[in-house]
């Protein structure tokens, strides 16, 4: 191999499966001037000791896409690059012990069918046809995935590396990066073999990603877990069976007991995810070593005893096997268990493809996604689930460790829609948190901010178990009904800490903003909903814009969108303009309902006759506030924006004045129901890069008279050729369960589209769904079906516009 090149277009730091896949996909996209640097040998990190399972199962739409792509790639990769690969597509049987688990399986099977995969939910009597050595007496059913299997991680990595080299990319082993610096708009990376100059750099350093991140001034939100799996020796009965049928057993996952069991040659591989579990390198007395290449932790089987016994009871054949070897290695975790793929927050031309808990099954798709980020500036699928900017910097070491352990200990846990995971909580509290807690608030975290989900009444079940159901009529249902009724008939107040706020100022700010958004810029004293599109016309984000002066704006967006939206603004900012992040300075309450004007009239020095979509400075309890005449609940109402220090006095004044008017607090669950009835979109649900503005039903926010705005050409071309998919609201005869995110919409036996939101509308007394369907079906009165946990339910396309208060008379009142 020639000497280390002095420059490359992209340098990838880390030579595991993910780094090799990123290099391979960059080269496949035509970017062959790319270099991978590995501090040791390829696969020296988590890849070398990984078990190599390749599932497609995921409860996340985007991650299922990524894993499906990986499985497809691995089937042909060996032949493509002429490298031997042991890839066994055995299928898998995922066991369920409860009705709730079977509902999860049915939901995932529906997602799989939409993506072209035929996943099958099995009754108890069918399971042994797939896995004959299994005890089934206490099971409720299973999910069979014919695409599941296992692969040799080292062979996979070497095959990807070989393919990348064949296309012209470079790999340098035993070449650690020891320092980085920015010079002349490029990166200079220092290594023992010399310096490398590059345009882009990618952190693919696995469980060393935090160390690499520090070189860039980046604190990577992660921790490292100890994960063990056990290899058992040959079992004669298993050998005879495999030889007779000519294949291996399907991979078995007993998800309610939290382990997988895989046939390994003629023995078994048992991999538990135990709770309590063990974090490594998390305390000062257990520091991360400078190099842990090809190393393992000591065996620690005591904490696995229950899982081993349970697996032997489930598959008695396992009792006959001798334990041959224990693998105990480090696996990195983010606080939500998903990897980091995308732009490195706050660092120019730097990207992350790291902290993969399931790096082998996700490596193929991750390389594809990372290459799209670099070569095209955007990804085919909306990948917010993995975007590094979903963590905004408040996540300290303690939080990362607690959440990583929680995710690991519940690796196969069901993610119920109304369940708030308890670890790492109370990190960011509203200035009136004590008030809402005293009123019975049950909280969930939004970008770390504790927000009331619902307010428990005397006798309501507030236990964790009470939240763990798919059913609509859970512990919160009665409280939600009362909260929505108060907003409809009197008034409700919602404490909403954590809004992201940016102040845009400078000469020409209005003209610049007009070129960034698809619609009109509001006039001074007014506010409007603004949509940002990418060059393909896809929905990047939504912000509320309040025009404070001719060239001064307040841009308000979702709490979790803080880094995503700030970076979008800063990346496109014109010279002479400034963006100031004021998110930490303000707090917000939503006061809404037909009596909200009367309540404000008691306490606010303000002109409450100003129209909908206007703003004004006012005073409440002696404090200056901004009143914005807008309501996400779709009733007469205002957002009250107050300085953090003034907020308790403002809350107390409004609360006291509201008691004579029937004011009551309401939570995020009720708000979600209320906004669905109005057809209001939620960010990274209804609003994502999976849809263009035209597909998302947002044409009224496109000002075609403007000669220039990002995405204009793509949207005009789409309009000319005809929009193939359109946003609709459906009324659904849903039964006991509301449709989950990405529920499939059917027209006869054809997939017609998907739901992006769904829930019970208490004001209209019906289950509603927001979604996107084939354009020819987006006609009021069209009868469709929505698949909810494996059962199709009749649905009807409703007229365009809000279901509740379609003329907005109440909103404008």
C-alpha cells in the first residue's frame, strides 16, 4: 500500500462494520476519494465480538427501513465483491406471552407488509411447526420473520471494505487519529503516519465515539454496556435434526423473558439482555482504557442465572449442551437506544455514524443513509429517529448512563404510546412544575422538559402498569375527556416549557426569510405558520414566525427541534443577519377555550380584541409578556410567553382569575386529541421529509407569486405532473384501539397509504386519522380501511379542512 495520502474528500474514523459500510456506499455513490482510518485492525471494536444477528424487526418505521435494506444488501454482497460470506437466512420466531405482545407483533407485521416483507403472526398451535423443540404451554403466540438470520461480522466488514477498495476508496489500518483542527475551511487530521486534509470527516468510532467527539469539541451522548452471550457445544439431537431437514433452526427470541437463542453450528448461542445490568467505563474508578481492541470483559454469569434457567425450560434441549465459551464485550448505547447517523451538531462538515447497539444488522442501511447525507445533503427516508441533533446538549453523563441501562434492561420492551419511561427524569423542570404537580400532573419528557401528559383525578390509576396498554380506554382516558370538555366549554391552561425560540434580526431579514419559507412573511404585529422545504420540496420543518419589527422576527418551533432548526437557519443565513437562540429565556402557557378572553381580561393589561394570528406586548402580575392570539387546540385562545423568572407570578394570576370561569389544567394527551380534530400537523410525524408540501396538504402555505424560495422548482414540477399522494383526514370505526403511527391504509387488497397521526376526538366523538393516501382516493366520501393491530377497520375520507369547527368560527371568536 502506498503512503498515507495527504488529502481526501472524506475521512471516516473507525473500521468496524458501520465505517466500512459508509466507505462502501460513498464509493458506490461516486465519491471514491475517501479514506477510512482505523486505529487497530478492521473489526477491532464491537464488531469482532458481535453475535451477528440480522433482524428486520423494529417498532420504528425508519429503522425497519434501514434493517430491511441491510438484509437485502447482505444477500448479494459476497457475490458482488467476490468475498466469501457466511450469511444464514434462517428466519426467526419471536415469542409472545401476552395479548399486548401479540398486538405489537401484529402492528410490526403490518409495517413489514407495507415495506414488502411478509411477516407472519403465529397462533400457539403453529409455533412448533417452525420450532419443534419448544415448550409452548404458556405462550400467546409468536411472530415469524422469514428474512431474519445471522452473518459473520468480520466477513461482512471485510466484504464491504473489499468492495470499497475495488471502487477506488482507501483504508489505512493501525493509524489512529490523535488530533483534529480546522484550517482554511477544511479539516486536518493528525495521525502517527502524517496529517490528512479533508473536506468532510465522519466519526464511526463505535464505543470510542465519545473520545473522537471530544477532539471536535463535541460531547457525544452515549455510554457503554457490558453484554454477554454464551456459546454451547454440539447437541446430537440438534445435529441429527438439522442434517435431516437440511437447515438450521430459526433464531428464537423470547422477548418477554429478554433473550435470544440461536443455533450455532449444532449447538446454541444464548444472548440475554438482563436487568439489572452492568455499565462499564461509567465511573472514575473504571476508566475507559486507551485501547481495548480485540479484548473482552471477565465473565459475569451470576446475573444471567434466571435467563439461562428460563431458556432451558423453554428449549429443554439446551440443558443437554455443555457451555463452551462466554463472550462479554462492550456495546455502546445512546439514551434512546438508537444510533447517531447524520450531521455532528455544531461542527461544520462533520458527521456521525456511531453508537450502534445493533451495528451488524443496521450497518448496511446506515452506510446508505450516511452516504446520502454527504453526497446529496438529505436522506431518502426521514431519519430523525437516528439524527444526532435529536439530543440538544443537556444530556449529562448521569442521564446517559441511566437511560442506556434502562434501554438495555428493556431491550425487548414494548413501547406503549402512553407509557413514560421512568429513568433519567426531572432533568429540566418548568418554573411552575410545583404548581402542575400539585394539580395531579402525570409527566412525560420532551427534550428533557417535564410536561404534563394528563392530570389524574382522585381514584385514577397512576401506576406504571396502568400505562402499559395499547387500549384507548387506559387510566388517562377519563381525565382526557374531562380536559377536552373544559377546553371546549370553558377554558384550559397547558404549561408548555421548552419551546425553541430564535430571534432573527438584521437588514433584509424579511426578504431573506421570504426566500427560506414557501409562504408569505407575516406583517409587523402579526404571526404566521411558516414551512421550510428542501430542494426536493420535502417538508424540513414548521415554525411560527412573529414579526416584531420590519426586520426582526421571533421564530418558534418544537422543543426537540432546537438543534435541527437552529442549524438549518444558521447554515443558510445571509451575511449581516443574526440568529440568537432564546430558548432558555422564556416559558409558555397555552390558555384556550371560550372563556379564555374573560380570564385574561381580569389580569392582563392588553387589547384582547386584536384578531387571530396577531401578537402584542402586555402585562400580567406586573410582568411583561408576549400574548400570541393562536391556539394549537383550535379554540379561542392565546399563548402567554413570559420570562422564566416571571412565570410563576403570571401562572398564579391567570389560575386565580380562571377559577370563577371553570379553568382547569390540561395535558399533552388532550392537546394531541384536540389538534387532530383540527387537522393540525405534528413535527416528525405528519411533517417530515417523507412528504413534499403538496403531498402533506400544505399548498395553502405556498405562495406561488414569489419568484424564489427553496424547493419552488421541485414543487412546481410536481404540481405540473400531478401529485400522486395527498393528505387526508379519515373517520375510522376503530373499535377499542386507536391506530398506531404508520398504520396501513387499504383500498380493497391494495395498500393505499399510511396514517401519520391517529386518536380519539372527544369533541367530535369519533376516532380520527391523519395520513397520506393515493391521490385518486383523496376524495370526500371514499371508503377505505385502516389496519389496526392486524385487523382492518372501515374508514371514510372526510372533506378537506378541520373536522371540528371547520370554518374556524370558534378560533376567530
